[in-house]
């Protein structure tokens, strides 16, 4: 079933009764060529690209909850490619290109809106750093415009430009950055994978990974044993627990990151605005809610809710940046569990077990990486070779110290990102 | 979240700096080899449940504190001075 404008109009005449569920609800088969543990955005995208790019369709995605119920439905939906370091830069550049073709490719409206993203700066030193980042982005083939104060004032007139502590000197404008409807991305990939024959199995928790003689043989689940020639672990937020089933310890600490949304308002914030000095960023959803967030709570947590001091800090930063926001009322806040790696960059790699692959460590930047991660992980699982744009995301870079990607420049140890 | 400092009593979480897993107290020998050091510096059990963290009472007495904490509920059931932990 293809979606089209004509179809929407037609269904309007017939009481919307023609719509069908967009993916099947199959029972697990006893054996697959490949099993993906984790039906989040990355896992579904992996299954989709395994089928589409590599013709591997005897594939199951095992999800312990429901599709769209994890971090892919709990983030702040920002899509961008404004990374600086080699290794990250080419990966996110590739991912953004996949975003730009995603809706046509999936025949699914993910409401991808390239409304532009502005990273603000507040000193000469910061301006230099952002000019350098902008040049790196342009060298990568992406877009970046360095704005001065007046340039920012033209597009974001509501900011507090004369703030005593953080006067706005300008911003790095990334016009192709923006947002997307987060759970539609999960649904779109689930539908696309299902249409190509992938089994999406919900309410199916993996409880063990079967390994014999250093080779993966399958998984144990709450819905029985499933044999598989290849197994991919894509369970950000729970990577440590699942990796432990394969006898691995990961360079990951789980932290909670909070986000907030206000009641629906008329359109006021047309872009994504990032205020790095206050660890604050904001956009407005198509429903009208202001969606914003801050930094980690900075202690290991699986609670999916944060503490009050970080809420206070985020509200402080919001008021510092745009005092008008004081009139908005916060509707709700929530916390997501982040796989934090020592250098703040992700991992897409083989493991010491033959046939077992892992995709994890997305820190607080997993959403924009959904298509790129799925594409590169599928490439690795299907061919056994790293996909060039993701070749830097090695698991062993911490051990050998080669190719660390510390984007923030704060160091490559836990609790610094 | 409030943390009981063994010296100062129950205090606001904001007075403390979080260092991470208390495995920092079991530092490998200098010649233990790269695998032991990689494990110590980077790899973590990262449990969903009971854990032992190191917190620094930065805005208080300056003590390093070992905190027994549940990462799912944020409940804290024991705190003691890192200086008194046997190595």
C-alpha cells in the first residue's frame, strides 16, 4: 500500500476505513539469517538497509516493548550534520543525506523539516572555534554560515542579545539542520523493513545469547529460542546488560538526559537554537509545544527520570537566552537513558565473537544518526567490512588510544561528556 | 536526590561532584598491562540496580565518599568515607 495525496483525499470520502496496519505481527520463526536485538530507530533502520541494500530479508527484529516506545520516541528530534572531527564528520554528513531522501525512499511522511540550526557564541574565542567548525563542515561538503550579531538578530529577534554574562556575538548557522517527527521515523523504517520481508517481533525480550566455540548461534528470548547466523546488538540505553549476555564489558556508562515540552503555542521559534554555554537547546514542534533540553544529570542512572537541580538549571538557561519563555507553561518533562562512551562518540563494530556485532554508545546524539547508523551497521553485518563513513567507530579505540573522537575536547574518560 | 555525607550529614545533591564507579579505588598495579588498564579506565559493569559510586563533597568538607545507590530507583542505602575503605 503506497501513501499519496490522492489516497488521503479518497479515504476522506470513505470514512478512513481503508487504512490497514502497516506491518505484520508475526510469531518468531525458529531460525533467521540475521537477528537484530532492539527495535528502536537504529535497529529498524539496520533491518531495512539489510533488506534493501544487501538483499538479506530472512531477518528478525526483536523488540522487548513496542515499536517507537524507547528512546526513538523520547528524544528532542534534532537532525544535523555539524560535526568537526574526522570520523564523525563524514558519518553525520552521510546520515543527513539519507535523511534528505528518507521520505521518498520510505514513502512515509516523517515530517523532516530543514528549518535551520543556529549554534550561538558569546566571545571572540568561541567565534574562532565556530568559524573553524564551519570550515570543517564546508570541507565535508555540508553547509555552514557564520553569522554576526546582526545576522542572528534578523532571524532570532527574540533573544537577549545584551545579556550581561552571555552577550550574543553571533552564531554558526547550519541551514540543512532541523527536526523530524521522531516516532514516524521508527514507523517508517518498520513498515519499509516489513514490506521487504523482515519479521518485526514485539514483546520479545532477549534473555541470552548462544555462543559455541566463539561463534554466535542464536538468542534465547521470552518467546523461545531463535537460531541465527548473525546477531546485531542495537539496544542503546541497555547495551551493558545485553553485551553481558555475550560475556562483554563495554566502555559505556548509562546516564539520564532530561527534556521538556511546554503547552502548545502559536509559531514563535522557527529554527533549532542551541545555547551551548547554558547547555540549552530549543525548537518548536509542529503541534506548537516548545521542546527543549539541557545537559546530563551527570550520574549513572536507568531511572528514565531526572532530578530537580538539572530542571532548575535548564529553566535558568532558557530565561537567560530568551526571557519571553517565562510566559510559557511546561507541560511535562522526561528522562532518557543514554549510552555514554569515554570520548562521547559511538561504536559500530564486530565483537570478539564470530557473527556477533554491536552498535551502541550514541551518547545524547542518536536520533540524527538513525539512518546513517542503520546503513553502516547493515553494511558491516552483511559484508563483514566497515562502511567507510563509520570506520572510525571502533570498539577498541579506547584500549589502543588510536582514533579517539572527543568532539567536545574535554578528554576521553567517563563523566566528561 | 540527597546524599548523606559521613562528616556533614544529609546534604543536597548539588553539593557533590560525581566521579563514577567506585572501581577507582581498586587501581591496577603500574605494570598490570594494557588490558587491565583499559578495563580500569574505560570498561564498566554499568548495572541497572545496585551500584557503588564515588562522590566528592565539593561544596562541603571535601571528602571522597563511597555511595551505595540504586541506579533504577535512585535510592541510597549507605555512604562511607572512601578513606576508610580497605584496599
